[in-house]
């Protein structure tokens, strides 16, 4: 189970905005780059806020993560429904997502009293899970987005962390527990994506 299953409903809500963007001449690649640039800016600012212990700025994290999810959905809709698919777009989509995730998760490592190593582990495992998903395309099957800790699920986890830190909840052992559970669920996610990718490959070759 993953929040990714809600994506079609989310996209339906965004279609009017996507049509408006298309009418203005905005392209899918422009939205992708804007989402990545915004993520790096927000992440950099939150690193500074964490080091200076001005954790109220972490309230930006859930707001930006929601906006970024919307932008990610919109660039996909622009590409698919308005004939904007391209090879460079595919590269930008995957690489910008990895960079954005790392930029937005990294500030948690700078919060005093937290396990920076655990945050870095989550970043590495997140990248591996996305690689496990996209490798299905290279194996002539499909892109896998299986959970239980997909991109949308990670956005929810870090959005809640940002909210809790932003409203003044003191960091402590609870934060390391959340990061540890997230890491374990990411390992499960990687295993699911590899397993289902291999199963799909066997089915394709059996036909």
C-alpha cells in the first residue's frame, strides 16, 4: 500500500491548472526544473535554519513538499496529454527528483540532537529505491512505484517531521526512531520493486 495509489485523483484535481499552464506556453521541462530549483533553495535555507536552531522555518517543508508533489504531477500531465514527451524530459524527471529529495531531506541531518547518519542512510536508500523502480524500463518492462515507502510516502513522512519541528516539538529519540523505521520500509520497498520487476520480466519472456 502506498499513497501513490491516490495519484490519479490528485491529477484530476490539477487538470484545470495544467490546461492553464499549457495555454500560457509553459512546458513540462520548465515545471520540472522549477520544482528542482525550488527544492534546492528551500533545502539550503532549512539547513541554515537548522544550524541556527530557528526550527520554525521547518514549517516551510510540508508546504513546499505538497507544492512540489503538485508540480511533479503537472509536469507529467503536460508531457503525456499535450505531446511534450522527450528523452531529455525523461532524464530531467528522474535526476531532478533525486536531487530534490536529497535537498529536502538533508536539513533534518543538521537538527541538533538527531542522527545525521540516519538521515543520510534514508537519502541513499531513497535514491536506491528510485533506481530499483526505473531499472524496470531498462529491462523492457515498466517503471515500478511500489511501496510501502514510495516518493509520496516519503514526502508525507518528512512533511510531518517538518511540521512537528516547526511548531516547536523538541528533537529527540523519537526522530531517530522515525528515521530508522523509514529506512527499514525503504529496504522493503527496494525489495518489492526488484521482485515485481523480475516477475514482470519473466511474464513478458514467457509470452
